[in-house]
C-alpha cells in the first residue's frame, strides 16, 4: 500500500495500490534499465519499451554508510548496495537494515516513507529475504 | 606529430586556506612553474585552467594576474580530473603544431565534508546513493570477497601515504599515522575509515609545456620530461560482470592505449601516481594498470611493494590521501611530482635509482586521464 507520494514518479508508482517498479527494455538489444532510460546505454538505440521490474533480486556488492551525505533523507547507518533484479536491471539501492548483509544475498524491494520539508515522500528500499524463503 | 615536453612545474601547498583568494593560491604556483621552466610569461601562447568550484571564467583572473597578453585562456571543468584534462588539451595543442608554449593551471577551494556529486533534488541524492567513498567501498567489499583481502591491508595504504606526505613540504598532512589510528578513525563507508579518505583541500598547481623544438630556447634537455603517451576516456557500458568482472574496466582499457602510444610495458615504469581518493582505489588501479597481478595488489601495497624504495613506488608525494585533493589542482600536481622525481629533485622522498619513466592516473566523475612521461 502506498504510504506517501514517490520522491520521483519516474522511478516507481503504484498501480491499483500495487508497487510498480519502472524499467525500460531496449527493443534492439534487450538490455534492461532501472530507472528507465530514454535511449539504450548498451547499443544507443532510441527504441525503448516500458517495463515493470520484478522486486526480487540479489546483492552484487554493498557498503554500510555511516555518514549522511549531503541532501540524503536516509538516516545512517544504512546499507548502500548494487542490486540486480531477477528481471535483469542493475542499480543502486539502500536498505534501512545493516545486519547480515552479504554479497549474493537475496533481497526484496519495497517502499519506505521519509520525512521531507514538503511532508512524507516514498522511496525504494530493499530488505534481506531470509535464507530458505527466496524464490528460485 | 611533434614531441612535447614539460619544462617546469609549481605548486601552492595543499591545505586549508580560507583567507586566500583563487589568485592568492595560483600566483605562487604559476610563478614557480614559469621560473622552473625558464619561460617568461610573455612567451606563453595559450593557457588551460582546470577547476571545479569556481565562478565562471576564473581562469582568466588567475592567468591575467601575470599580464594582459591577450592569449586564449580555456576554463576546464571535469570534476577531479579537471587539470589533467587541461594538461591533455595543452599537450594536444602543441603536439598538433597550433602553439609552441602553453601554461596549465589547476586550482580549487573546497568546503569541509562530503562533496556533492549530483543535483541535490535528484532521487539518488535524496535516497542516500550519492556517496563519494561508497563507490570505492563497494568495490573493496567485492575485492575482499574474491581475494580474501582484509580491512587492515587497505588501512596500511593510508599509513604509507601519510609516511610519504611527511616527506613532502607541500602536503596537507605531514604527520605519519599508525595502522591502529587508521583503523580506529571513524567509519565512513565500510571498510573505509576517515583516515582512508582524501580530505577536502585548497591549493593550486601549474605546469609549462613546450614543443621540443622550441624548448631549447628556455632550458637544457636534462630538465625536460617528454610526454610519451596519453589515454583518456569515460566509463563504457559494462555487461553483467558476474563473479569475475573487472573492478576497473576503464583503467584496464586506457592502460593498454597508454602503453601502446608510449611504447612502454608495465615493467618499464619506475614511479607512479594514481588517483587514491580513498585507499582501495590504489589497489584496483595498480592491478588494472598491470603493475601487480589481479588479487595481489592489497597484499603487495600492505607489505611495502608501493613504498618509495619498493619495486613500484606509488603516490610518492602522499597521494590524494595525504598530499590533499583540491579537486581542480590534483591532476597537474601529480604531474609536478613525476617531474620532480624524474629530475631527481624530490628530496627526502626521491625514488632511488634515477627513475626514467613515470605514469599518472587521474580520475573521477569527469572521466579518466592517464599520461606517461620519459626523462
């Protein structure tokens, strides 16, 4: 259920209260991107198709950030990871947890609300999926 | 293509000088470079200025301080690699026969704290993803996972950098540190602690370049350093790297270009400056440059392989970590250090054995520049 308006509706939206992670797929080479791109980074094609990404994926690598960078709404310490989703998109994402992070761990994306000067706004975060609960 | 040489270099010490203007910082650096080169300012035909956080056109103020000679003055903003880009442009202009004598200036004044790398209202910034050390930290986690390296190995690089900085009167930090102090300093982005981060800095650097055919008018060849090769680029799209992906694909690609143009191999390199904004960067880049085998770099540096008297001396002036990192000034300062080393003028931090070949790697948000130099 949406808790707040997205910080950036180009990153995700809610469709019938369901999280819709926006992605783009290149019509020429099939490369997939999140957030969506207008043109393909892999082959420079301008033919891109809108897609919805699978919220399940894995950690490629990560760090625990202990100092808040300028402009960030996320309270440190938090995890900043490179994530790859099952649907193929690779991008940076934070987790509000720091314990148990490992390379290769299964994750699930969700939205979390953050306080801003203009009220609560929603951003994408990931949670670790307990071992044994990850879908193949 | 014409041969191009570096005739002289100069620096304003790196540190915190909030009371100084840009001209206050650049004046001594440019004056030292001109005097070191034996070139009167009236002979300079074009100037290239690398800077990041300066008002528009500031390059004109710092160069015109020496006289209103009416030459073209180019302002270059390419983040941490601004002044190595300024240097490359000056080199190309002379190599192609457009000019004979060029001045390169790098300068910066910075606020304390983490740098801002993207628009502050962007999604990534608001969601805590725009963290300068985190890119290095995530690669360090991958490196440790693959190769069994330890946080202590990365911390030892800071000990080495500060030891070298203690021998450099222009360094921001001239005090040695212990590995215990490095590991006990505040965690910033695991495994990188505060003393493994380059500081924000104020400072300036300057170089004078000339065509080899005109250089004879100003100084003798024993004071020259020939620009033997260059390579520049930005990150290309990478396929899913999987478990074995290259941590520094751009440096790997550009090193091959550099070595081919310069006619050198890694074994020929006697002294190296790499962009170590955060300690793990030194390891990844040495490996990508072929100076140490993949997976061996952290142990190699930790065990003294990159010390001034080691087999591959790296960041002999303290590097970004200890010399300091005034973004726009860093790239040209690296080249000044190679000039000092190849001339045998580096004093207490001189690499033994009369080094003949030096290489610089300068990188950042703006891309990667590499240059090779021969005595």
